[in-house]
């Protein structure tokens, strides 16, 4: 694995690569709060066959955050991606994207389907937040909500901003123990990915992605169905989604059904 900073226009991005640059290329976009190292396990597995390039999105890992929330709107965020991929992307490549990264991948493929051979979306891209919020508002109007369920945009934005700001740990060991509770298994590669999430602030451990960054990205994701013209995406798509937690499956399947009507070129 190699890691370096790519400079382009007035921006910079942290980039991870695996494998031989002469091999077919896979570009990876991670999810909210994560980093490019979230793909480390699959990259290590595929590095003999593909040239894998995984980036830290703005405000994540070692890639600087945008100064203004408006810069996370689709027109600006996707321009950042375009400028970066002009530097590090081949003429044609595959895309592997998780959650938030899937929304970014769809926006990019809408404008550059001629570059994107195929896309694999990992539990992302299909989210229709207005549909989801309407579902939970009706389902839980007279019941206690399980864990956290949003029922409107502003509630979701406030939740994520507060949630990302509140995570703070005494030391790396404490943070690692907490992160392990989010996994059903563990590996040396996952440990490296988790360590990549951390930064030190005033002697304590916090995550690189902060509350303002989370708020801006959640707002970006809410508008995917308004800002992407799915009919323009000619690239083939494979969608993989999680069946956990179980209480999300009903609405998840409904959202996926809508997504399939928007984009018919699946494999």
C-alpha cells in the first residue's frame, strides 16, 4: 500500500493505492465519517488483479474540509471529484462506493459514464430520505423509536452534527474498544482502518470528520433524487445492501424498489 497527497487546482486530497498501476483501475469512495482505508481488506485481496485507488473525501482523514457548507452541495463537491480524477483516474475505471460514497459515485457517473465501466454500490445510492422519513413518522408516531430514527431533514442534520461532535476518548485504546463494538469480526487491516479515523485534540482522541462536515454531507445526500438525472447514467451498477438491522428492512426494500425504477442498467 502507498499513501500520498495529491494536489490539484486549489485543493489537495489524501490518496491510498494498492497494486500495479498497469492493471485495471478501481476508484473507491468511502462512507460518512470513514476514510479511504475503509477499503483496505478488499484492496489487499484484489491488489494482484487490479490497481485500487481509494481517497479521503473532503473533511475526512487527511483531506482538508471545505470552509463553507455550501461547498458540499453537489455542484461543488462533484467538481472536486472531477478535478481529482482528472489527475489520478485512468481513461476508464471501475467504481466501488459505500453509503455516502455511492451518492457521490452516482453524481459522477451521471456526467462521466464514458469513464465509469461499472459501479458496485455498497448499501448506498438508493436512499430516499423524504420517503424514509415519511415512513418512520407514520410508523413510530405513537411508539418509542428504536435507537435513532429521523422523521425530518432538520432533525437528521442536528442529530448527525451533535453525534459527530460528542465522540471523544481518553486514549487510542478506549476509542479502539468502542469501534470494535461496531464489527462482527476483527482483523489487522480493520485495526489500521480504525486508527486512521483518529486525531488528537487537546490530548484526547476525536474523529477526523467533525459535526459540521457530517451535517453538510447529510444535507447533500438528502438531495440526491433531486440532483441526479438517473437516466443519464449509462454505467452498469451492482447494488449490495445489508439486511441488518432488521427493523430497517421494510423501508429499505421499498427505497430499493424505487431506485430500480430510476436506474435500469443493473447487473
